[in-house]
């Protein structure tokens, strides 16, 4: 059956309503105080009610509308594990990085913005894999990262060599790794 888009959007919001550079965008959302309290006390996403998930998905559509275009036509999602090699090949959309290109290129650049994912720092003594999946969308059938840049940057900078992330992967991108490898010389401007 897969994970429906509404749950992907809801989990995206749940992952950033506290302790995130985007959390302030949710300050005036309906029922946000209760949802933040649940997140802060460790209530798992799976224990949220259908109404709470719908509310979070709606808030995601309000806050992240410029990135939702990359989920158009994706259908259901699977939860997959991606390693550094796969992460490196994901595209970064131009509304996240003005140069637009692959994640490995993005991470090789710097930013003066303190909340930029490239400036992420460890919050504890060593790397700990995140529980929230990153979200992968698409543009012209090329996969791109649309949510989870800080989680991805933590793995990139501090994770073990064989480290992996969980990702919401659109079923419509089945076989994307082979597609990206085959077209690795395609200029970024043509992919986006």
C-alpha cells in the first residue's frame, strides 16, 4: 500500500515544529501548542490521531508550498534506506540552494547563514542516526531532496562511512539510482 502523501507531509511538519530553523513558521498554526508538547515529550508520529496528522499536513502545505511542487504526481511512498553514495546524487532544488545541483556539490560549498544545513553541528558527543526520514521528490524524473537537509548534512559531515538515512521514496522513482548514475554528466541546469 505504501505511505500516502498526506502522512509524508504530516511527518515533515512534525519533524520541524520544534528545534528546527523552520519551527517559527508554525507559530500560528491550529493546535500547534499541543502538537509541540507531544513532539517535545517524544510521542511517536504513529501515535498521532488522524485529525492531528491531517492538521500537520495542512500546515505543511501552508509553510512548505514552494517545495511541494516536487511531490506532484509522486503517488505513494516507500520507506527506504539511502547511503552516502545515493545521498550524494540527489539534487538540491534552487529554492534551497541558488546554484542548484547535486547534494555532494551543495555540501562542498559554504554559507554565512547560521541556520543553513551546511553549518550543522553535532548536538551530542557523537553522531546518532535520526528517527525521522528525509523526503525525496522529483523533477523531470530526477530525484531531489526536499526535506531533511539538516539530517542529511549530519550524516554527510559526521556519520560513519557506512551510515544510512531512512527516506520517503516515491514509488514513481523506482530504479532512480541507476537512472542518476547513467545521467551523471547531465548538467544541473538541464535537470532542474
